[in-house]
């Protein structure tokens, strides 16, 4: 039976291992595994090569089918305009920006529809450009006929043509400009105009015509600039004059309303500053006088007590007071306080104390009276000056508030005056445009007839096709790899489940390999790589738990056909070879396979035992493998969950210390069934089996989640059907590793495992 303490410790260990594995996964997500990327490329190299070849051949065919295009180029020099119609003053720091804008403007003018239309008209290219429209497809007439039959024929009247919903035609100028290329030479005033055409002679003619028409268009624009500028400036001057007169009227009206009398700003500012400075200086001096008088007054009050002590009259009174107080204390020992003599002494003491207080007050008032008067006078003077300063500040702030509106109107007047004077000056300068007829554009090199085709560039197209094919192939390869949800490496399996890997079993090679051959490989081929892998797995199982080899073991998988049953048989075989007594139980009551692989009778089995139809001795069968017994599944039961959860199952695990050393349960898959969860909860340990390039990651995760919810003690996993010499690189060369020294490896391993088991 399962020890709860062992399960608790194992669950804690699994939780810690899962947490550590999750942290490792988070670190791995931030890193790029170059080896994994290279492995993916090697695995999908056929797909990449196929896609690259197809795109390369498609590019080659498309390039050979292209019509040759020829390019003719003309070189122009474009200088900046030194003499402008409006000679505004521009700082030198802005000339570079203006120059850049100027040249960019010229480049856009070269690509304008206006220049294109001039060239089309000069060379009569409209007919040829319209003839370049693609012919309608063969089914266009049929579609038009159907439309007419549905909507009826409409006459193309002038109203229909000019209706708001009708679209215009594609401009001929845009078709012409599609073959034009404007290329400025960096850090120079040179620009190259190139035109592409199927006829080399026509390409040359069009390029030279474009240059000539651009020069003509530039001269025409410069001639029209003067008249346009003069008319524009006349209108602007009238508007500026009107705004100036309006702003001056607003300034005068505001000054009258607020009663603002403006003198010279500098004089007004200096007068205000002098007044404020004088008040500040007087206030500072008054504060100084008040502080001095206050200090003298406080010093006189402090010194009054000492002068009182020095007074002879007070000293005489205090001397008499002390004498009478002494007599009073002596007689108090004899008489009571209300005795007439004691009362008389008490009255004398009170009278002397009163005389001392009166004399002290007189002396103190005489000394501090004069100083207090000086202090109060100084304080009154300070308060008066502070009020005057505050009043002056309020008046200044009020004046400034009124000046804000006045200054706003004044700035508006100054702005309008400057604008008016500037426009007036520009109108006077408009006639000085002597260089308006000069041209700043010239042809450096006219276009020559091209001697070779410009495109298609066969070599470049093929190179780009090859690069694009390889890139697309790599992208598709990684996309397929990303979509592929199968487990293809042991590291992926460990990261996915967070369990230790107990063993990796290679796939058997050959054409006629049957499930029986795989299940009996450890028995019939003890020196094979598969048998050696299970012996290595046996060693790992001995250290899987704190108590060594688990007494009851459940082997499950996420989905069928992942070599789970064959793994159970091979694992039982290698454990028996180390001297263990093994009971193999086929617990898959829905789709049993163990009896088929081992060619056993399935008339009586686990289902008969659980339903009390047969005893344990009747269902236990011996195999040709020494120390290995088996209980087949028996007839298929309609309620396997109830049978597996019955108390009858406990008797099987009770046989472990008596007749067997370990019970191995061939559990059903976890996906969609609860059978595996019931078995995993009742055994000491559970192993998950995953098949190479077959098991799905999502199914493994779902199965693992269900097992953990069932509180199964998961001790590890087994990776089966690994192709050791697989060219994809996902597997490892286990065939060579496990075959190295295979003649003696089995013997040494068996002896070593027996020693470990005894220990």
C-alpha cells in the first residue's frame, strides 16, 4: 500500500521541481536557442529548398517574359534665384533651409502634370498613351450584356457624364509620369531626368523634351511673378493702412477712458523707483530706531530689580521685616497665631511688606517711564512709514494693471505701423526686378540614345528571387514548426512537464517490426540498444524515491499508441533480470493490448477478479520471462471505473511484500478517461510515457494536470520511439551509445543493479 508520508514528501519534491522548472522556462523564454533554430532548419531543409526553387524558377520565367525597357537621361543644373520679386531680409542661418526647400520644389515641379501635359502635346503622345490601356478580358462583353439586360440601356447624355456620382478617367499625365525618374545628385546643383520606354529613340526624345519644357515653364512662372506680386501688395497695403488707423483710434479711446497720462517711460519708471526707494530707506531707519528703543526699554526693566536692591530705604525696610519675622517665629513656639501679640506682629509684617512693594514700584516706574515713551514713539513712526509704503505699492500695482491694456493697444499700433511701412517699401522695390528675364536652369548633358536595356536586370532579379525564396522557405519552415504540437526532443519534454527524465528508448529499425518484437526486445535481444536503455531506466528507478524502487508503479500516457504497454513489459523484464519478482497488471479494461503483444489467453483476467468471478491465483499467469507474472485485462467490462475504484484492488497491492517485489500497472491513457487517475492515486508512483514526434504537447499538459489534481506521485517520464539516427537532429544517436560494448554491458549492468537492490 502507498505510504501517505512518502506521497507527501514526493508531492513536495515534485512541486519544488515544477517551480524550479518554471523559473528555468521563464529564463529560457528570454534567450534565443541558436541550436534549436539550426535544428529546425536542418529538419525542414526539404521544405525550404522546394519553396526556394519554386520561387527562383518563377522569377526566372517572369524575368524572361518581361518586355525590355530602355532608359534615356538628361542632366540639368538648377541654380538658386539671387534676385527675387520680394527682396525680404533673410538671416544667413536660414539660407540652407530655404535652399533645400527650393530644390525640393524644383524636383516636384519636374514631376508635375503641367510639365507632363506640355511634353505630351509637343510630341503628340496622347494617342499612344491611351493605347497602352489593357484590353478587356474575354468575359467583359458578357458581363456588360448582363448589366444592360438588368438595368436597361442608358444613353450617355451630358447630364449623365457630369452627374456627381460619375467617376473620372485615369489621367494620361499620370501614365506618362509613371516612367519618369528624377534623381538629384547629392551636395550639388545637378539633377538627372530619366525616362523609360520600350523604344530607345523615343525615350531619348521624351527626356530632352522634358528638359526644354521645364526651362520654358520656369521662365513663364518668373515673368508672371512680378504682376501678381504688385497686385497682391496693393491689396495688402490698403488692408494694413485701415488696420493701423483702427488700432490708433482704439489706443486713444482707451487712454481717455482709464485717465492714463503717459510721460516718457524712462522718467516715469525712475520717479516711481525713487519714491519706493525713499520709503524703503525711511522704513529701514525707523525699524532700526524702534529696535534700539525697545532694547533700551527691556534692559531698563531687567536692571530695575538690581537698582531696587541697592536702595537704602528698601534695605532698611527689609532689615526690619526680617527682624520682626524672626520674633514672630520665636513666639510662635509659645503662642498661637490668633493670640493678640501674634496678631500684632503679623500686622507689622504685612505693613512692612506693603511699604517695600510701594517703594519698589515707584523706583521701577521712574526708571522705565522715559524709555517706554521713546519706544512707543519709534514704533508709531515705523507703523506710519509701513502704511505709506503699502499704499504706494497698491497705487503702483493699480497703475500697472491699467498699463497692461494700454500696452496691448500700443503694441498693436506699432505692429500695424511696421507692416504698413514694410509693404510700402516693397511696392517701391517691385520695379527693381531687372533680372526677372534671366534663366537659372540650364542643360548640362542632353540625353543620348541608350545602348543597353535598363530592365529587367536578370542577375538582380534572380538573386532577389533566390533570397526571397530562401526567406519565405525559412518563414514557412518555422511556421510549420510552430504549428506542429508534437514533442520532438527530451529537453522539450522536460521543460513541458517539469519532471525528471527516467529514460529514453530508441525505436526499432526494420521493415517487419511488430509490437511483439518491441515488447520482448529486452528478453529476446538483451544486448540491443533498446534493452540497454531499459536497464539504464531500471537504475534510475532505484533512485527515484527515498526508499528506492517503488513497490507499486503505474505507467500511463496521454494518448494511445505511445508504446506504453511495451514499456511496461520491457521494464518488467529488466527488473526481473535483476532478481526482482514482478507482477504486471493490464489495467486497461477498455482497450487491453498486453495479451495480444504476449500472445496470452484473455479469458480470465483483472475484470473477472474484480467482479469476484475468479480468484487471484486463477488470473495470475506466468510468462516465459523468469520472475515475471501477469494479469491480463480479461473480458471488457461496461463499468471499468467502478471496478478500479473497488476495495478488491487493494488485495493486488497487498501481494507486494508476500509474493512480489513490485506491481506494474499498465494504465489506460489519461486523455478523456478517469481510469488512469484512479490507478495513479492508489499506487506508490506514476510514470508518464511520451512518444517521439507523436505525443502532443497539449495532451501531455492536460494529462499531467489531471494526474496532479488526482494527487498522483509523479516520479518521472519516459521518452519512447526516439529515432537515434534521425536526420532531423531532434533525436540522439542512442543506437551507437547503447551498442557500445553491448556484449558485456548487459551482464555488468545486471550485476550492478543487483548490488544496488541488495544495498
